[in-house]
């Protein structure tokens, strides 16, 4: 009996020994009484939070008296002792000496600003410059030297939108802004929807290359489409750059995000993080059916200040993890011109940050906006390392395409780390060249390495790749051209699945080739002419128009009408048009 009593005491005694938890809450305002959103609230140097859209904060402590330090960009830091956890504490911050000369984190207020909101040409300014990663085009490889070609898929299409943006302002297109695979993958192709267990389907054909005496092979991958009622709920964090360099793009961004918000439902959630000279949470995670509240938060955004992008990304991931949906789509949507001039500035620093966070199950989609200061290389890096995609928004029509028409492919990933490896038949193929994908080339041993990062496929996404092939003299239409192997991971798996596709009997005469072939070939040649590629052969602007018109007559694509107009503008700018 004595033993039993002692054991009982040991089991229940911790309940009585537990420390009491005190909850302290407060409100932070400026001297006029307006809430300060994103103010830093630090407890005893070991806990911290930020104020929400109403300027409110809460922290817990096992002490009944705490010391709080509150700071906000442009305001005097204040330290206070709170010893009453039963009431809301109000803190008023006074403006700092330099406040009238800066723009505070862009929600609902700014002070002195000389930035014009008038219509402008984003390429007229001599200050700043768009930055692109330099690359050299893939060259032909002899099968006698290497029969394998290995690369990561790419469903980004920002390059085409940027090409359009330059041409619409009658500007020559920088060579390195042209990534041919992204131009090809901007367009919709008539691929069948997968019906089996695999999340994608492969569609191939081989014909005569229009611009040379070689052959051209098209490889198409169609991701499985997902209906709206089948889509998992979304935990979205809008990470918005409101720095001064974004002033001219902010209205288009507001329109773009509003289009997306209007597609959400009560199962979805949205939070908004902004960053300029500082970062802050301007809207806590909010149900998708509270559209008015979300859109009002978007409408109140204003721009100004420098760009603490690294801190903004850190905060966005923190908010995403806090509201993580186990069976949902957890994604940060970063909207910026990529001009990170304060905080984590180097590619190496950004890459390490994104790589560390992506394994949490939170992906990153990058929406690029901007004119002369746009940092394309940074945007591409962030999306690639964040297991997401990269789009360039230059018009509201483009925003509608990305965020409404293709919403599920933009947000919902169905296959991770997708890699392709072709092993060419050296008895039939003399040499080959992958058209585009220069920044996605992998070492052959990376194909079987599940730790090697690669591209993702979203629901309904399409991936198209072209190979220009020099056949051997004894090439036969029924020959095996290559063995295609594809590796992918399901979203909830760390182990890849390999599928094999023998590319045999895919030859087609000119009259048998599909609209997909003519469209992909026409856009590829468009890109090669813009780059003045050594591989353009005897292709010219008239050939581009002929290929696209042939495709349009077989399978209508409204975006091809625009492409044909852009081809005419490019021809005139090249000095070859009439």
C-alpha cells in the first residue's frame, strides 16, 4: 500500500510543479494612432514576433513580468516593462530624425517620395540594367564520343514574356534574355492527357528540320490535369517587394494578385508578407472566402525604400511553416524585380537560404515584374532552388494566363525532380544537339542520383524539347533513334521512379507532322534568329512565319497571333524587314 501511494505521487506531482504560462499582448501605433504593421517585438532577447495588420502582437512567458523591446524602421526603438498579462498594452513609437526622408515598409503609408506614377517606358532610363546569366548554345555531339544526353526539365516560360516586353517597346532583345526552351514551353500543345498511373504522358515525332538538312525530333510531356474539385487546399504566402524599384510595377502586381485571390475558396488560405527597407507581415493567414479583406490589404500596398529581400524570404517561410497544411499545397509566391540590394545579396547566400527551406514542403513560385532594373538571373535562381516555377508578368493578359487559366499548373506540383536521359542509337545517329536547356544540363551520373535537384511538373503542365539530329547514311525511318529514360519523384516521396520509352518508328513525312511540330520548330527558330545563332542554318523570318501559320491552321492558338506580330517587329528591328 505504501509503495502504491508513493508511485501515485510520482505520477501526479509534475502536474502541480508545472510553471504557469502568462500571455502578454499589445498594440503598436505611431503618434497619430495608426497601427504599425511588421514592427519587431522582442522579449528578453530570446523570443520575437512582429505586429500584424492591426498593429497587434502576442507573446507567452513563464514569468509574470517581462521586458519588451519594440522597433520599426524610421522610428525610435522603445523598451518597456509589462507586468500585467490581463490587458492589452499600447505602445506609441515616435518618428526618428530621418523618417521624413524615407519610405516606411509599404503598407498604407509613405512619406517623402519623388517617384512618379505616370506611364513610362521601362527601357528608357540609363540607370541600372537588366541582368541575365550568360550562356553558350549547345553544340552538336558525336555519338562516337558520347551517346547520352541528360538534362532537367524546365516549365518556366519567363523568357518569352520578356522577349515580348522588349519588342513591344521597340527594343532589341538581349541575346542572353532568349532561353529557347522557355519560349517553346510558353505555348499550349495538343498533347493527350495521361490516363494511367503515371502523372505524365510522353508524345514524340521526328521529321526533317526546316532550317537544315538534318532531322528534328520533338519530345512532348503532358502532365496529368487536375479538376478544380480534385485540387488540395492552398496555403499561400504572397511575398511582395514594395521597394522603390517596384513603384512602376505595383499597380500591375495588385491587379495580378487580385485575379488569383478571386480563384480561391474557403479551404484556401492567404498571408501577405512585404519587404522594402524592412520586412513585415501585413496580413496574417486568412481564409480564401474573405476576399474583401485580402484584396483590401493588397490595394493598400505602397512602394518605397531599399530591398531587404533576404529577410522577407525568411519571414515568408516562417509564416508558411506556421500555417502548414499537411495535405495541402504550401507555396510562397514571390513578386519582385529581383533587385536584392540590402540583406542577402549574393547568389550563394540566396541559394543556401532557399535550398535549406525547400525540404520543408514549402515551394516557391517567382513572379517577375520590372523594366530596366529587372534581375532575371536572380529570379531564375530563386525559382529553381525553391522547387517552383518562374514567370514574367508584363501585362494583365499574362497575369490572367498564369494565375487564372493555368492556376493549377502554376500552384500544384504533381512530379518532383524530373530528369530526362536519352541514349542515342550510334548505328543510326551520327550526332545530335539539344535545342535550348543550356542552363539545365546535368552530368550523366546525376540522372540516378536522387539527391540531385531537378525541375518540377505542375498539374496540366507541358514540357517540350527538341533535338536536331544528323542521321547516318544508312538511317531507316523505322530505326530506334534513342532510348528515353525519365526519372521523377512523387510529391510525398524522396525516391525516384524510372520509366523507359524506346523512340522507334516516330518518323513522319511533312504531311504527317502535327501542329505541335510546326509550332515548336517555328518558335525555336524565332529564338535562334533573336540570338543570331550559328545553328539557324538557312532559316529566316519568313520561315518562322510559315511554320507558325502552318501550325495555326491545324490547331488554333490565340497566343500564336501575338507571336506572329512579334516576329514582324523583330524582323523590322533587325533591319531585315520592310
